[in-house]
């Protein structure tokens, strides 16, 4: 998981796709859903590049704001 998160946190990575968010949510739930402060957010895009208007937490994948 840490290699995947490191990939998401690269300086040139500016968006999170719905698939990436789903992966993070699944992984977070497998860890027992620990408390997350949602400190780092990223704009969500669909797989075809459409901006959804949602922001996702890079740690847990939760949709934080719209």
C-alpha cells in the first residue's frame, strides 16, 4: 500500500480517479478504518478524465467535499 500512496503523492500527480479512490477505501477498511483527518485532498476525475467535482482524501479515499 505505501508504494501506491507514494505514487499518488508524486508532485506531477494532480488528480485521483474513481478507481484509485475505491482502492484506497478498500485498503483503509482492511486496516480497520482508523481515524483519518483528511489532511491531503485531491480532485477526483473519472477514468476518461472528466472532473467529477468531488475531492478525495489521499490517505483513505473518502469523498470529503464537493
